[in-house]
């Protein structure tokens, strides 16, 4: 049976991890730019899903769809795809491929138009290679104990953190000169995500040879985890000159309603610690949150301006994602003064990101296609 992975840039790391998991079971998966028989696999997020929906519906191949959007909206996706992998794919995907090959019913964890039986397993990272023929970033931790209202991560991977062992991380990291990790919070390595184990972070960093980038793309950190000790670990053992963390709002009231689990003061303390240690703070913000008042939005804008005086701000416009507590919320329009200030900061090269309405961004982007 020939199995292909539909090339989608945002899903490259999933391709690396799932191709490796399938290879263990004897399935070699090649990339393709369109559906091909016998089986073509897609991994979709909620922004790109509509780009591939018609292609999947009309495919002359058996189609399997997974990823954050398919996991949250499996009923809808099962209307146009043959199989939907809900949640983690390392165990389920090879089991599904062998069920298809042998003409059996799909395993638990797979939805079809005729129903869905939830998976009964949790993936332990050491049980699966992070990559094989197709290289990807090494995923060191999965799951998140926090429950930020806009985020799909704890809904997709659960609230219990699981970690790859130091030996396994070092083994795969040795294949790179520049070493980067996938994690919901790099400083939470080896811990439950709330009570940090920086001794384990230090052991991990000491075990690695090469230029290590830690607490920056694609594995950022939470602001309250930035301390004298954690910053010194980065300065002493890593190559990055930036530390990337999420503030999201400049209003404590909004942070509470988001269940972010940190305060504005945590953000400013983190910002100062980075600066004192010579690291450039790169800070994420979300504007247009549904319960943001005018004053809340102004407070966020003030914090953005403060950040840009000694670091970088990365701005997002709120997007309600399926499967999250805020999936039915509507984004709030930006104040005219907010748009003006953001436009000026962007022109000066002090902020990046996108804060226009996602629908507008989407249709502008896809008009080229
Ligand atoms: S935004 Fe980060 S901390 Fe919050 S739930 Fe998602 S992964 Fe966890």
C-alpha cells in the first residue's frame, strides 16, 4: 500500500514525527503536493483547513485527516474525509494504516462518518522517535497544565506534561548543529509544568553538544518561569540572544478571564530580567479579546509600547479556535488609536505579527491561489 503525506508547510514537524512512527511499523511515507492513491494523509489547523477541504472531498485516494482542527471538529471533517485521527497520531496512525490494508474497522481514536470511539492510550514520547528520514525539531515535552481560554494545546494533548528523556533528546539533538526544541514551555522540562525542575533543565542543557536555542522558536516559555536562575541557564549554556514569552494582555482582569495563570507584573519582571542579562525579550500579545474593555486594550497597548523600547512585540488578533473555551466568542474590533499606534510601530520595525481581521487576512492571502 502506498502512503503519502500532503505537504503543508505548517505541519512539517508533524510529518517528521508521524513518518517516523509509521516507519517503525513498516510504512514509508513520502511527501506529495496533491492527493495520490492509495492513501494520502493531511494535518490541518483551523486557518488552513478551508484551503484543503475541497481537495480532500474530491480526492481519488483514501484520505486521512488529523491535526488540531480535525481533532476539535472531527464530525465536520468526517463528512469530507474517509478517516479522521483525533488527538495524538503516533500510535493511532500506524494502527489505522494496518486496519485499512487488512480491511478491518478503524482503531479507537479514529472518527468516520459512521462514528467515533475515543482512543484509550496516551503517547509516551520515549516510545516514538521525534523524526527519522524527514528531519524535524525534537519535541521534548507534550501537554500543558494551564488552560488559557484561546489555546488548543491542553485540549489536544491533555493537561499532564510528558517529557522525552535526556538520553533520547541528546541522541536526536546530536544530528543537528543548531538545536531547537518543540515544547509548550521550555523551562517546564522535566516538571509538572507548575513546579519547575530547573535542575533537570540544567542536566538537559549540559548533555547537549552544538548550538542550543532554548526558550525561543519553536519552544517559547511562560513569563512567570523567567527568573534569575532560568535566565542564567540560557546565558551560560545556549546560543540564543532572545527569550520569547507570552504576555497576551496588559490587563490583569483580562489575564484572569483568560485563565493565563500569571499577572502583568510577572511580564514586566520577566522583561527586566531578560534585559539585565543581555537577552532581547520577544513578547507575544493578543488584541481583540472578546471581554477586553477599551481601557483593557489601552493597557495592552501601553505594555506593547514599553516592550518595544527594549525588546520586540509580536501581535496577534484574537481568533476563536474550535475546541477551546472561547470557540464561540467574537473578536472585539480594535480602537482607532490602537490601529494607529500599531501601524507606526510596525513601520518602525518594532513589532511583527498580524492584527487585522483573520477573514480579511485569509481572503487577501488566498486571492493569489
Ligand atoms: S497558551 Fe501555553 S500555557 Fe496557555 S494553555 Fe496553551 S500551551 Fe499552555
